C-alpha cells in the first residue's frame, strides 16, 4: 500500500546561486534560512525523513556541516545535474515517495505541504504527480510563490533521469513530468483554499536581497507571536501591512521554456 511507503522530503540547496550567492545560509534572528525551512518541514504529519541534496562544490561544505549539526541527511552530487543529485539523495535513504522542496522556500507551511502529500496518498495510483503550482492543463497558480510542492515516486523520477539529457530537465528536477511527459503521466494540481489565496501577488521565495528583506520582516514579526505560524498567518499579516509587498514586488520569477 502507498501509505506504507517511505516519504522523503528532498531539499535542493547550494551556495552558488546566481542571483544571491550563499542565500540558503543567510541568517534571520541568528538562524540560517535552511535551518528555518528544515524546522518547518519537521512538523509534517507525513514526511519520514529529510535529505539535503547539495553539490560536491567546496562552497557547499558549510551546507553539509549544517546538516550534520541538525542531524539531517546530506547527499552531495553534481552542481548542474540537480535531477541526478536528487535521485542519488533519495536513493541513499531508500525513499519511495519524493516531496520535492527547493532551499529558497524558508517559510514553507507544513500544512500546505501536507495537503499536497495527502492528495497524492489518497489518490495514488490515479495520479503520478501532484502539485500546487499550476501548469497542469494550463491552470493558473493560486498559491504564493515560495509554497511550491511537488510529489511523485522515486521510481518515476529515476526512470526520467535515465531517459532525459535535456539541460532544463536536469536543472529543474520534476520539469519532465509536466512538459515532455505531460501526456504520459497523470498529473493533478490541487485546488488552493481561499484562506491561502489573495487578489494581490505575494512572493515568499528567496532569490534576491529584496526577497530576503521581505522574508526577514515577516519571519521576525510573526515569530514573536507564534513560532509555528503558517501561510494563513502570513497573508493575514500582509493584509494589514500591504506596504511591505513593495519590498520585492519588482523581482521577476525565473521560468523555463515551453510551459
């Protein structure tokens, strides 16, 4: 049964980001953003183990050190072949189901994540791939950027890794599912509840110094009230402090071709 399978959250993280080098270890209130993310993932009801998939680049030694400090598994592989790196990371833990997370989503809400995992578990094998980011059948994204979750089997990802040499597929781990493989795999985009939607744009991903300033402000203020704050708390806070949205409103999200 799928419910008996091992669920592994894979965090893609490296120090050599092009727009904001070292971003995953930038500190908020004395805590690296990667540690903030890991703390939040540990609150999931479904995840059995977490692995940091980083590169063999010397610059990423610090990421491995943090993983050891936090007692979280670390796998090191190719800097450019992120797909191969994630496959290797999950294979070492003998994972069956992958929850793909990127290290630039430090405010990830475990409730948001669990809603996607639950949809996958309850409907497998009806769906091969469940996400909350849109793209499936040209659906529009409703969840804020920075709350991106993708769930699929290790078996499928390993197969994809063996058949694609496309540079974008190798860089963007699960891209193959909803671009080249969209007619082969059964995809589902989970509906976003109203409590996690707004009629204004919210960007909670960390790619630039403006993103960091925005995330730092949110984390610092909400952490004073509730250390386990979630997306609903973030959005309610922004409803009352919309001027903060200007901090990173000009940041353009990177995209890939032919979506």
